[in-house]
C-alpha cells in the first residue's frame, strides 16, 4: 500500500508561505496611505479613490525586472530588485501625470526560501514607501519544477490617479521646447542581457569599481524613483511631457510622447557618461546611437518644457534631490536639414 503524500511532499510548503506573510506584514504597514480600506491578507485589496479629485482617471502599469534577476541569483543580492520592480511601474504611471496609489506584486519560485523572498518583498515595500503608494496585495506562487533551485521571477502592477484635465499626453509639445534629462542611478532594469554578455567578456579584466562603488553594487543599484520630485514639480511648472527611459533607451522612448512631425535633437556632451556606461560602451564596441537605444546611458527620466520655463523647473527639481541637465530641444522633422538625416522611423538625433 502506498504511503500518504502531503502537499509538502510534492514540493509546496504552506507553512513557509504563511511564515512569509507574517514576515512581510510590517513592511507593508509602512506603506499604508489614505485610501487603503483592506490590504494584505484578504482575497482582494480594497482602495478608495481620493476624494480631492473632481474627475479622477485611473492609470495602470505593469512590468518586471528582466534578466537583472540572473545577477541577483549569481551574486546573492536580493534586497534591491524589489525597488526595481516598483520603479518600473510607478515611473511609467508617473509620465501620464499620475500619482501612484497602490501596488501589487507577483513572486513565483520553485521552492520558497522565506529569507530570500522576504528580502525581495522588503525591497518592494521600500520602493512603495519611497514613491508614496501602498503595497496592498500580491501573490506568492510556489511551483515545484517550474524554476531552478534558488531562482524566482517577479512581476508588479501599479495603479495611479490623475485629474482628467491634467493628463500629460504630449499634445502641447512644440518646436523649440527644451528637453531636460534627470540622471539615472545606473543601468536600472533594462539592457541586462547585454550587460551579462559584457561581464563574460570582461571576466579577466573587470574593473573593481565604477565611480568608487564596487562593480556588483553599481550594476545592482535599483532603478531611481522619480515620483515625489516630479509630482512636486508638476504642481508649480507647466511641464508638457515626460518620458521614462526604459527598454529602447532615449532613442525609442522620447518619440512615444511627441506629436507627429516632431523629433528631438540631443547634445551628447550636455550630460556626463559615468564609468559604468563608459565601460559598457567600450566593452561592447558600439556607437553612440546603439548605446542610446540599448541603455538609458545616464538619463532615467526626460522632461519636456517651454524654454522660458526650463531654468525654474530645473532649479525646483535640483532642490528636490534630482541631478538635471538640459540635454536638447524639440525639432521640426519637416525641415530639409532633418529630412536628410532621417532614417526609417528614428526621431531622435544625437550630436
């Protein structure tokens, strides 16, 4: 006669899942904000749209961390990828002019390691706390046979709100508007498939540090959260458009907010290249165009604003802790000069 088999015998440890929930509750409590009616623990989280909005429009975003997770596994660094997860979604929501309200995460693994999962989710809670949104729910999925030992996957979902009359859609952007670049904290969460190849290529000659930071820490630095500073700037400056510089870099993300017929001209010398990005470009052997299409290359968020408003907006953002550079301007693609340089659908010119 066959002996009894429990769920734990098949690889799913319910007790470990319960222990994780108890570990993360204090992290989640730190993110509670106005509007939360019911958070972690129920079948569904409840959130009330803030009453100060007259015509609230909800804005949603979802994302993951990508192959940066492979380095987290290899180097046993798990406390930053949760911040990455939050940042990738809340920064996307932000570019519509929206205030992030709440966040939900999905953590999937083959066998649940409570300590590792707790580090990840503590990072998620930290990202929520730094961006002013509540961590009100999520899912921890233990699926034996789906993931190699020691590995996991992450996904996240953010919801924000913006007054209908204040939605940023870029429709008012025009020729001559200024492009401000807010510096990134590093590679953020895009381009790591190439970064991992470059690490293999440099394994016998890897720099020990980038700008004084041990190279592993520099590469694992979490995506910068621009939410609080940019929301504050939006209150006092007529910003016309925002672009979160993620996959596709400056080349492909800025055009997403431009009206038809417009492009941008960026002056590469107007913002510094860090040692990390200098190493990446040199090791990969790629030109400026490819570099700015693969990585954020030092600019994590772009602000488009009228030239007469640019200086004041820069001052505000700097006072709020951002490092800001005037990196270019909006141009008319219908002029003869730009027509001769236009290749396919590219609308960003680097000089």
